[in-house]
C-alpha cells in the first residue's frame, strides 16, 4: 500500500522545518553565539517557537540533533589515508586532515564545552568523536601503533579538540603553527626510541 501524497508532503515539510532549525542553531554557533536561545534559533530558521518545540522536546533534543549533524559533516569530510605510504607522508596527511577537521568543528566544540557537563547527548557525541579519532589513528598507523594502548592513548590526546584549542586559543597559534605542533608530536610518539622512517 502506497503512502498518500498528502502524507508524503507533510513528512517532507516537517523534515525541511527540522533541518532549518538545526541549520539555524549551527549557524548561530558558527557566528559566535555559543548559547543561542530558542527565540533566536526560531527567528533565523523562519519558524515559530511553537514549530520549534513541536519538532524538539527541549534544547537537549535540539543539541542532540545538531551534534548528529556535526558528526555527519565530519564523517563526510574525512578521507582515509593509505597505510602503505611512508610514515612521513602519513604524518603529514594526518596532521593536515586533523587540522582541517578540527577547524571545521571548532565553533560546535566551543559551544558544546559550555553545556557538555549537563548534557548526556553531548557527552555521548564527545565519546563518538574520540572513537573516530582512535579509528583514524589505528587505520593510518597500524604497524607503528600495533597493540600499544598507551601509545594510542597519547596520540589520541594530542589529536583531539582540547589540545587543538590550547594551541589555537590559549597559545594563540595560527593554524599552520598548531598543525606543525601536532605533526611534530605525532612523529615524536611514533618514532620514539627507533629509527623509523621519518
């Protein structure tokens, strides 16, 4: 049995409204409004407050949807690095890609940091991002990391947003200087006590 066209139309309109609200939320954050109110989100999305709350039970639900969008954008932007390349090439590609991805998620990460202690949804997405980075590392440097969990933990820590934020915001480094610091740290950890290809 096919779905009536009217029902399909309602579903499509509902999805467009929902996407517009998430888009508005993330746009405000990207513009520096790290704690956008429902009023500001609804106004930018071109919907009523009633429409906003009919699609999202509360701000936690909206943050969860926005977190999912950021994760999807990150996954779409990620490009696997062939593990057969020389180590120096892999480190260079990894550091460039991490710098790009971290700059892309920066506004959302700053906003999340304000609410994460009180949001189970944001805590969950943080764990997912950590898992993604660990997967990037083990797929890019499989032989170098092997089963060394301590090494993987150290590499993960310097590849995540808190470290990048320290370089970019607390130390006020430009992107390239922060990327160089990341590459140097990854190289030092992967080649410690060895004569690995550099």
